[in-house]
C-alpha cells in the first residue's frame, strides 16, 4: 500500500499536469478564434470562385486546356495535410485512415501512388510503416496558413502533372465543420473536374475576356488549384486547434477526477495511520499499568 507521502506526491504531480493541459486549452482556443475567422471568410470566396470556374469549364473542351484534360490514370499523387504536433485526439489518426483507404482504392485499380506529407505526425507514422514519402514539409502550419506555402507545394505537384509523371492529384485533409466535428475529406484537384448537379445551372451574363479566353481560363484554373490547397490548410489548422482544445479540456477534467479520487484515498490512508498510532499509544498505556 503506498504511503500518504507517495499519494501526496502523486496528487501534486497530477495538479501540475492539469495546469499544463488547462494552459494548452486556452492557447488552442485563442489560436482557433483567429484561424476560424480566416477560414470562414475564405469559404464564400472560394465557393464563388469555384462556381465561375465550373461555368467556364463547361464551355471549354477538356482537350483545349491542360488542367481539364482527362487521360488514362497510371500514377496519382496524394497531398496529405495534417499537423506537426500531437495531443489533438483522433485528428491525425483520421487523416491516416482516410489516406490509407484512398491508397488502397487507387492501388486496386493498378494505379501507382506517391505521397506528399504536410505535418510531422503523419510522416512519422508512414515512415515507421516503411511507406516511401515523395516530399515532406514541416513547420508549414505552425501558427497560421500562408498562401505562398500552398503555392510552393502545389507547384511541385503541378510540374509532375504537366510532365505526365502523375495523372491525378488529390488532397486529403480535415474539414472544420464545428467544434466537435472535423471531417476527413478527399478532394481531387488535378485534373479539374466537377460532379454534375441536379437542378438548374447558375446563370451568368456573357463574359468578355481580355486578352483571350484561353489565357484568362488558364490563369484562373491555376489559381484555383493553389486556392484548393490553401483552403485545406485553413480548414486543417482550424480543425487541429478545435481538436486540441477538446482533448485538453477532457485531459483537464480527467486530471481533476483523479485528484479527487487520490485525495479521498489520501485522507483514508492518513486516517488509518492516525488510528493505528492511537491504538499503539493506548496499548502502550494499558501495558504500563
């Protein structure tokens, strides 16, 4: 049976851990407010941009643009967006599971797969499993997402796509739904294609292109590819902070529950020790009579 001193030491240790988890929760909450605000502002922008891209691509023969052209798929690249740090519940595990499902699905079609990882935790997992990582980036999503980083990473994937080293490019990331839900999402960004929707199509006035439709469309499609990765950065970062905030809240509550149980155990042990001492004193007095 542990002594009351050992129990007291354990209570103090858990209390210190509780202070750390509480502080981490507050930091995650502060960072979440900023990133969530940026992500929510970006959603309408990329949504409307996607509508225009979809409208223009419907009136452009796929063979006329390299970003729309569909070809036989022999190789695919997956860009996995996760986090550099842990302590965020199942955030990284869900991404790993979604990536493995996508790899399995593509491999079943005899498509070779290469993986680019943004985030140290997922890289460590795949490295441990012996899976070859084509490109690895860390420190990209340290505190905030930057468009220039998304552009740099995507330029490598675009280069391989245009040189026909890869025929498809996917992004796997956690989409921020709310504080409780971060949904693992797979998005195909190259070649650009949109699923057909039931209902009326969006109506637009006739466009005037300067200097030409081909040049404007190519620039817009290129920007859309960049924006898709940047959007995944924002969504993933918001989801990471939300997941870490909830994980630290749960850890803080569990620490409090453990402290209560140990305090009760400590009081019982202390009471038992006092009772034992009283019995020994009483017995000694009786023996001296």
